[in-house]
């Protein structure tokens, strides 16, 4: 049997709609051998996902997704195999959780100034997590009957240049890579075909970038080949994932990207070498 993985999944601990346990249930149904939970700016769901994976016989990789920038370019960095109890990692993502919460408050304030009577409490109650985002505002608008759909919420109010859009605060991409490495994790550039920032890859490689997400639900076959060539050129690990957010963005995507398991093995091997080289940290969770 061909062993495959999905290494880019979001739960309700950030802006997904599935619980970690539901993600694992879907992973089992799609016969995935390994998954990674990569919620935005949080690792809170990793323990629950690890337990569910252990029960289901699926390998679990703890992770998170950090929003970063290099110059004027926005870059998303995935962290894999990081120590989810690393104090510096938790402190830094805690800062960005607070920034995310303040961003929600500002979005709702702008909506209110546009005579859209959304309560900020309703967004936080719906989100019920420390890392809320725009999708939670969109869902709250739909639930309150103020728009007819998530697409309408983004088109009228929340997409860039609309009245309630608030820019994200981002950490330096170089600092993000350093943060991930000190937490004994691997740093991987997420969905490069969406951000279109190929020009920064050499600088990120110099800073220690470990891999690149070549396979993604929004990457065409040609885009995947392009980034496979870049990975080979720079000696980067290859990853892939669906970027599934549950049912919040239409049809669930889990199972649509099936990364060959050999890439998981290479990731794990490099993470193990990093752990041994630092030697003082705990063992990498393996289930």
C-alpha cells in the first residue's frame, strides 16, 4: 500500500472548523499514514491530535504556521516537529495571539463605524480560541444575518482594501526561522505559489530554511514542478498539504493532497539530527 501524508491542516484551535479529533477521523477515512497540525500561531491542538493519531495508528507531526515578512513580502512559514512546550516558542506565539485578538477588535470597530452592528463578543464566542482570524469575523457576520455568505463577508468588508480590513502584524521571516530552530523544529516555506515570493528564497535558505511546500491544493501540476526544481537546486526538503480548514472554505480539502511518505521520512530524519545536535531538548513526539 502506498503510504501518503497531509502536512498542512488547520483545526478549530485557529481558523478551521474541525476539532483535532475530527481531523484525525477524516485522515483515517482517507487512509493517510501521517498528518501535521499547523494551526496559525498556536500549538494548543497538538496534544489532542497526537492522542487521536495514536489511537488511529497515524503518525503525528506537531506544527504551527507563522505569518512572516521579508521586506515588503508576506511569507508563511510552517514549523514541523517543534517542541510544543518550548518556552520561547510559546512566548512568541502568545504575543501574536494577542495581536490577532486586537485585530479582531479593530475589524469589528470598523464594521460598527460602517453601521454594521456586529458585537465583538459574538466573534470571540464563535471563535472560542486564542488565535482568531478574519474567517471568524466572516462566520459571525453570517450567523448574525448581516451577510448571506462567507464570500459576501469578504467581498463587502474583509478582503484587502475593503473598509473593515486590518493588516496583519508579522514577524521577520528570518526571526521565524530562528525561532523554529531553537524549538528544535524545521522551517518550511508554505504555499509559495500563492505568495509569489520566489525572489526571497535564496535569502531564506541562507537563514536556514529547511524545506518548501511544493504540493498544495492550490498549486497546479506545473507550479509543483517549478518548486520541486527549486527544492532540488537549493537542497531543500519537499513537503505538501491540503491546507484544509474544515468546511469554512467550501468543500473539505483533506485527502486531496497525498504527499509520498518518503518525504515524511526525510523530514523526520533531519528533525532527529537537529535534536541530537542540540542534545539538551526532549525527544520529538512520535506516534
